[in-house]
C-alpha cells in the first residue's frame, strides 16, 4: 500500500509541475541534429521538415531561426506550418537570440518515444540582456508537437530552471539537457 501511495504522489507531482522527462534530463533525449537548410524528421507515418536558417544583420547579434512544417500525404498539397507561442519571437517559429558572443536564448529539438519536442533555453537574471560573458541561470521550456494533422502546433510540456549558470544557452542545453 505504501508503494502505491508513493507512486501516486510521484504521478501527482509530475502532473503538477508539468515536467516531461526532465527529471532524467541527460542522455535519455535523442537530439535531432540540424544542418542549415531542410531537415527531415519522421514520426511514424508523419513526416516533418525543420528548416534552419540564419538572419544576418551585420552585428554580433545574428541569429538562427527554426521553422517546422508538417508534410502533406500527397504531392502538391500545402505544407502546414507547425506554430508555437513562444514569448520572444513571432509565434510561428523558434529562434536563437545572440547578444555579443553568447546565445541568450538557444533552441534544440529531440525525439523521445516517437514524439517531437523542442527545448528552449532562455537566460534569466540581471545580466540576461547585458552585453558580455556573464554567467546566469537559464530557464528551459519544453514544448511537444501535438501530432494533429489539421492544426499542427507545439504545446507547452514543462519548464524548469538550470541547476548551473552559463554564458551561452547552447552550453546550458548541452550540459543539463543532453548530458554532454
């Protein structure tokens, strides 16, 4: 009975905090390595394209964008953009933010259990928008592709703060989320 009560308490805690597999944050996540251009991701019968591009603005603040499309079953049908409602950005795609020589926001994608997720690391604290290499914590927000063929979108799956402090968001993701 005590084991059942403990299992129920763990399930309630996981639901309460909305954390998807973050307790095991580490090598369990299968990162989708993205080259610049079109990248294919297969999820069962579904096929997605993640387009990675760069916005160059002539400063040290150039950034990458990541736009996700659900591919149609028939050639000639429209590609459906998989939208997201991120606090920074247009709401339709993911993007890194660079300030000086560090990403103050970084994005990575991974597949787990035949589901596509994106993790976004955003710098927090008083140095978050400041120029220069200052270590701060990062917030990780995880969103999950809803696998809906009519209205494809990413929905929030969980959020947590980094255990360590980092200058660059990609380092925070690599270290704490992918265990590198």
